[in-house]
């Protein structure tokens, strides 16, 4: 049982798994991610239905997260284009290409790029120096090699695109799955720069009937510059290392990652890290030593969750990738250097529960209608599992991606009844047990072994 939560991205690779292997994969994760940029509405519906059928069969909740494409610039439709160092590469404004040039369907790219700029692609592996820049055509010389395919992100080093959120494509993507709105727990927004962007997307979600929390992907320079602002308005933050590495340069990525994590922990906001955790496992059944060390070190900082992306969505070994992530997380020794200061009496109560449970070497049991107290407890980073009973299946799913929380769907007519049902699930354990704060006299039950 891991304190750090695990997310697997569903895609063609998981779709093709035999049912028993897909069940094994879902056993190994706490949530799943579906990228709307690479899935049809029918594929989204099928994947969500599969997860919900698993929940019913297994009796455990799994969060569903959908990922919006956002306002970034990506390659249009094209056959694979092989680029070697020294090649001259042409970019043209357009939706598709025959493979003789790279199609870019966004004018913003040509408005930003100038002679001498560096264009980054393929997570920074492909670098191209701009020689000629026009209103709808750009010529660059490749400084490295790679194969360009449809849908790949295109970044101008050191510059952000001035594009608003939500995009038309994001609005259309959400409308097409609005009939699934109650089955989506988190919506991840790409390339948000400030709270105005975040609030615009939240308004859209409300208008379309989504009862989901908003995940802010920290990817751009402006997002990092505004991290103190974004951590206040986002429900969950994620260090999206793919685009983030493009915008900041790979050598700066560890410092930026640490800054985002520490700021999130300082304010008690859930935070995740995604992209290239076990990247080699797209083609190998085992990770590299460097990847194991990266996952171990990243988890030890106290992030709420780690997300597998291409490893499970399109890699050859999705089940092995999820198994290795779990195997590594089970060995993590935590070294958390940042923690929030209690902001009110409820925070102080939550922190006191964590300290009491630690002193007694006991589990924490909480019965909560909405999960608010459980999330307060989690932000003080207890070092043992926190079992959370709730009558709300939606609350249970949301809590499943928060540090150390083990949500259980337990219907009850009152806090007291719910807490007794929760206690009955842990008959042999030492515990500190309580329920959501209502004001007035509040009870805490303690059981410990002599």
C-alpha cells in the first residue's frame, strides 16, 4: 500500500489488453487519465464504462481524469517526417501536409517565431534554428535529429503563445462527452497561465454540468512565474514535464519541478508529476536505473500522485509499467521539506490528529460527508494510511488521488453510524477515529495496542 497515488493513462495499448490483464492494471492504480486530444468520444465512453464496471466488480473506487488539449501549438496531420541534423525544414500554416513540410494549424506560431529563435519538438530532443520567418512560412535548420509525427507539440524556446482558454477545440471536446459529466472526476487544463484562465474553464465545466475538480498543468514560463497565484485557484496541480521541459530547458527542469512541488505543499494543495517517469518502458519490460531513481526521488518529496502517460497509453508493456511504478513507490523513504502552516482551528485539529496517530503508531479513520476533513489531514502528510468512509461515491473518487487517503464508499444516515461502519472494517488495527467537523462538541475515538 503506497502513500503516493498512481495514475495510468488509458489508450490503444490498454484497450488491447485481455480483460484479466486490464483488471490487474486497474488493481495497481488509484486513477486513470484519458487524453481527449487522442481519443474519440466513443473511446472515452468505452474506457470510462470499463473503469466503472471494474469498480462494481472489485468494490474499490478509481478516479477518472480527462485531459484537455489546451491552446498549445501542435503539428497538423502529416505522414512521419524524418529530420537529420543539418537538414532545412519548412513549416507552413495549414491543417495537413503531404510530408514535404511540417503543417502548423495555428497562426500564433508564426506570430511568435523570429529569425534566430530555436524551435523545440519531441520533448526537446529535436532542435531547429529559425533562418527565415514569414507570416505563414518558416524555414529552420535542424541541430539534432528526430521523426516528426502528427499532433506533436511545437514550442519556441523562451516564448509563450498568447492564446486564450478555453479553446474552441476544448469546448467541443467537453460538449461531446457532456453526457458523461457525472462520471468524470477531474478535468486537466493545459497551458493555463493565470487564474483568469482557470476560472474560465471552471465556468465552462459548470455550464456543461461537469461535477469535476480542475487540475492545472504547470507547463509554461508564465505558469511557473504565477505559481503562487495558480496554487490558490486550481484544485490540483501537476508538473507536466513534457511541455515544461520545452519551455524552460531540460537543465532547468529539476529546479522548476521542485519549486512547483514545494509551493503546492506550502499551501496544502494536491500536486502530481507526469511525463517520462518510466519512458523506456514504452519498448522495454523493465525501466532503466535512472528512471527508478527519478521515480523514487520525485515521490520522496511528498507529491500526491505520479502519472504514467505514454508508458501505458501507447507502450508495449502497460501492465509492467504500472507494476514497476508500484514496486518503486512501496520502497520510497520520504524526505518532505515543506509543509503548510495551519490556517484555522480545523487545520489545527487535522494536524493534531496526524501527530496523535504518529505518536501512537496508529491509523487514522475519518468518516466524512464531503471529504473536507480528510483533505485537511492529508496536507499535513501523515506517514500511514488514512481510511476515509464517505456516503458519496463522487467524494470517494476525488479522494483516491490525494496523499495517503484510502476512500471507502460507506452509506450511512449519520456521522456516528458511518464512523462505526468504518471502524468495523479495521477491527485489528490501532487507530485514531473521528468524523467531519460540525462544530460544538466533537468526539475522537482512540484504540491502541498495549
